[in-house]
């Protein structure tokens, strides 16, 4: 095979793999934005109910990966365990 065909094949493979992984990163980014936004919303609304979640790396990671169940778990942990 000629080198240009090998290079074109490798480039097409890289583009295909990046396209698949881009969807995964896009979904993780959307979850992260929604989770952290929900953390802020919980802190704003929760002040009247004495609920406050610290916004740090651990809570942001939990909210971004697990979403609403993760935030619910953080509230439960804060209220009944800590």
C-alpha cells in the first residue's frame, strides 16, 4: 500500500474514535453543568429550609457524575449522618 492510503486510513480512524468519545464528553459536560447549577439552586432555595451544601471538588464531582440522585445523597448524608 502507498503511504498516503495508510495516513488517510489512520486519520479516518482517529476522526471516528474522536467522534464517539466526543459524545461521551458532551454528555459528561452537560451533566456537570446541570449538577453544579442544581447545587447552586439547592443552596439558594435551601436557606429557608436550613439546607446548605458546600460547593467544593467532591460535591461538584458527585453532582456532575450522579446528577439529582447524587445531590439527594449529599443532602441525606449531611442531614442524617454528619
